[in-house]
């Protein structure tokens, strides 16, 4: 998550974008239990497990949506899992 904040730049000031030597396309999507549950429900990953293998698998799926910035979707997945209790 820290890498996302430091690498990505957004207009809302959530992501600071102060590290220009790493590209957003090089980031791996952070996965917690909420993200894993939603991603599994959407068929983006095989199992709802919060581990490195899942993070890489999810990132590869998200690269199909945006190869330049796949990690931008992590907050939406997290929000569905926490706020909306998407199961």
C-alpha cells in the first residue's frame, strides 16, 4: 500500500506520486481478506486467500483492464468488501 501511495499520482491527493523511478505498471495490488473475497467472487482469482500468489494473480487480471496502472482498482475492491459487504 505504501508503494502505491508513493508511486501513483492522483488528483485527489490520496496517492502522492513522489517516486518517479518506479512506474505504476510495476506495482502489485495489495490483497487483504476484503480484496481477496471480492476478487474471488468476481472470478478474478482462484481462491479468496490473502497471500503473495493471489496478489500477483489479481494484478495480472487487473492489467487486462489497465496495463499502465492496474493497482488503481484496489480501493474499489477493498470498498466493496468492507463498506458494501460484498460477498
